[in-house]
C-alpha cells in the first residue's frame, strides 16, 4: 500500500510539473487510479486486503471474517427461528455485536459484488452464455448458502421455538430478493 501511495505521489508531482499534453494526462490518470485503488480497495475492511487486517488488528481478533460469519449464522438461527444454541464463541456482548454486524456487512457486500460481476458478464458476452454464467454465479453465491442454511434449520427443526418461523423466513427472503432486484 505504501508503494502505491508513493507511486501516486510521484505521479501527482509529475502531473503538476509537466506542461499540458498526453504525458501529463497519463500522469494524472496514474495518480488518480493509484489513489482510488489504494483507498477504496486496499483499505476496504470487507475484502481480505490491508483494511481487513487493520480492522482485525484494531479489534485484536484473528480470523475475523470466518468467526464473524459463524456468529452471524448463530444470530440468524436464534433471532429468526428461535433456535436456542450456544454461540460459537463466548465473547463480550459489545464485541459479539460488532462481529455480527461486520459479518452481515461482509455477506451483503459479497452478494452485491457477485451480482455486479454477474450482470457485467451477462452484458459483455453473448446472451446464452451470459444467462448461464449469471445463473451459475447467483446459484453458487446466493442460493447455495441459503439452501445450506435451510438444511441446517430443517435438521434442527425440533429446536425451533418461534411461533411463525416460516413467515419470518419468507419475509427475510423477500427482503433479500427485493434488494437483489433493486440493485
């Protein structure tokens, strides 16, 4: 990350010192691209780049994403279906809540990124292949985890204490479908 920032600084300096022309335009493009990729990609804590490790170090948590995903699944099962099971980890409540929110943000971000990539692929290749790739991406990243979680909930259906788990589950799926449709 420091190399990219140094590269961007040199490109900005070259852009400021050069006279107008194509070389100056290239320096501006390189500077702006380096700044943007460093700030929006590398510092994004939702992807496993520098920002993720900075956040994990700040919170003093190793393996932040997988642990947050496990806590999110526990929270999902408890609040949506009323399945009373012990959380995957015994953590202070504030830290557990932060990890659950982080896990939810990562899940939404991944779905959003996959949908954007799937729609780009759909629009860039011929339609038959685009539809096949779109269906594959959505199946692997959205439908497969939902099916797997539905299997685990169905397996533990005797533990469901919520009076209307089907209604809650349908509302959550409907909300997710609405978000996907809007994006």
